[in-house]
């Protein structure tokens, strides 16, 4: 147990040093957290080893990040963003899937392995983009809502693609029934969640309006319940956390309670558990892969995903009335890859579809994409401000 607390001490020291140093430079702290994880993790110093405790804390980190993002979002604006985001999501999923598959084939992988590379590179990491937008002050803008909504749809598309291609990867026939079942489950989850949010939340007067209602604890109960419901039908727990926070707003809760919940969730998400998640991503890095052909594979795959993701997601955002700088931000905001990509890569390795070398390539590529995204979004913020788009509003709100 002592080693666990020593690991936590090291992690918290990294979080503090990164926050103090990078914020003075005006850089997103996630960049330092990712690099810090590589330095203190097994790849360099080996001070902190991956453990079950750290993994649990990391998973709770993305849970609280998504809960906070939901609390900060107006549900009607999110629904509106979903209606707008279908083109961004569908084209933004097909392009990196095709690009990843093509690069895999170009480097001599079998068709099944190449398809799995493309599938792994389809899943976005909205938690990374959310944190960067929060630090830059653009989390409540129209283009930010487009990013979040389309990334949620993107992950659902990835799940449908996975269910559709799983049989093919195993040498079986295409299972259209399984694909339709996955889509139906996703529709069921959102349907039930939105009905509860719009029609049941307003009745929760005791926990949300009474001074002794323990509202913070109750919102955690709702978020965990929605997350477990999401997991039970094959979705990710963080989607449930986001939806649970989505309907916690002024229409149903006391303003003092909302401020209290926001402050507490923000502190947990951005000063404790969230940074642990981002640091833990660095624990998966090994430098063995960047020798010989593996280096070129990583670089080619990283470049292909960046170009295809920005061109597809950003290109489809432009017809929605967004400016060029906002559209570029949408494309860049889709480039990060994290938890779902790691899960899919691990599944591919366990199934024998990809080997350890390809697995390492996927993890290192995801790490580079996660470094690129916050740095590029910082550049996008400069362009946005140059175009007169300040934090807190967007072109649509003029």
C-alpha cells in the first residue's frame, strides 16, 4: 500500500509542476501531463509502474471530465449540435478509417490487420479536446459543442463498425443483425436518458432544491447509474456520465447547488483524477517501436490520420456556417486518440489480428496525436482570436 501512496505523491508532484510551468507559458497542461507520464513511467525513469489502483483512478478521471463537460453544456444546445453533426461524424469517421487501413496495407499488413488499424484510428478522444478547450476558454462555443456531439456520434459509429467487422476479422460472415442491434442499443440509451432528463429531473426537488438534499452526492448517483446503464448495453461509461450532467441545469436545480457541484467536479476533474488519466496514457509508451521500419510506420500513420481527420471533419464543418478558423478547430479537435483506441488495440492483440509490433505502433501513434491536438488547438485559438472570435461565443451567436 505504501508504494501506491508513493506513486500518487509522484503523480501529484508532476501535475503541480506541469500546471505551474505550462500555464505561465500559456500552453495546455495536458501536453506536460502526457510527457510527464512517459518520463516517470516505465519508458524512462520507471518511478511509477502501471497498477490496478492507478488504472481505476484514471478511469474515474475521464468519468469526471465528461460529467463536468455535461454540466457545462445546455441539453437543447447539445441536441441541436447532434442534428448538425451527422455529416461531420460520418465523414469524419470514414476518412481516418480508410487512411489507417491504407497505411496498414502499405506497410505489408494483412487485410484483417490493416482493417483493425483503421478501426482503432477511427475512435476519437473527446476528453482530451474538452480539457484543452476548457483551458483555452472555448468550451461553451458553438464549434466546441459540434466537436463534443460529433465525437460522441463518432464513438457510436466506431462501435457499429466494430460489431460489423468483427465477424469478418474472425473469418465469419457479415453479421448485419449484430450491427443493427448495436445501433438500436445506442438509440435506446439516448432515448431513455433524454426522457429521464427532460421529464424526471424537474421532479427531483428534494436533492436538487432542498438545502439538505445532498445534491452533489445525488448527481454522482445519477451519473454512475447512467454510466452503468450505458456499459450494460455495450457503450462507454463516460457517455452516461456526460448525459447525466447534461440535464443538471438552472431549470431543475438551485443556483447555489449548481455552483457547488461545478466547483467540486471541476476540482476533481482538472486538478486530481483527470490529470492522472492523461499521465497514465504515457505509461503505455515504449521506445522500441521507433527503430527501423516501425518509426516510418508511426510517422506515416500519424500524418495520415491528422490530414484525413482535419480534411474530413473540418471540411464537413464549413457548410454548417462556421468560419475557416472554427472549421479548422473542429478538424483538429477530432485528432486525439485515447481510451477507446487503446481498448480496440488491446482487443486486436488478444484476438491475434495484430501482433505486438503493430500494437506498439498504434499506442505510439495515439500518443503523438495526443501531443499534436493540444498544440494545434492552441494555434487555432490564435487564429480564432485574430478573426474576432473570442472565448465564450461563436459565429452562429453573432
